[in-house]
C-alpha cells in the first residue's frame, strides 16, 4: 500500500459538497472536503474539511485530531472551557466532546 499524502491542501479545488451542518444555531455553516484515507470498517479516517461561518452544536463521536490551516473559530465546551482557533493551530478533541462551535472565518 502506498502512503496517502495531500500536497498543498489549501490549493485543492475538487472538494466534495458535504452540505450544511445539521445542528445550526445561527447562520448556515456549509461543509465540503476531500477524504485522504478511510480505514477498515470506517474506524479511522483523515482528510481535508472546510466549513464556512456560522454557529452550531458540536458533538465529537470519536477521538479527533485537527490541524487548522486557515480561518478562525471558537469552540466552547459544555463545561465553559474556550478554545480559540487561528491558522496553524492543532487541537485534539476526545470522544464525546460536546459544546458549541462558532466559525468566524472559513476554516
């Protein structure tokens, strides 16, 4: 098996339309992306995800590592902890993380 890589992800234009976030609070955050790898039985996957501005309820159903390449957003955990995201920020969201995401600039 070859190692999947994604060069210059910000330049990729053939993204798949994944629709509007179903748990919107304000706005219409539209998502799109490109899958780089999906493991056996869908247990793991990685790729590029793009989300436009808006505010929505967020529930992470499995461990998720994110490296934000561009944009700005704020994640607020249901405990009140605030995570400010800006370009070149890495974050780990453990399984069952719940809160609200506000995308200020497309991520």
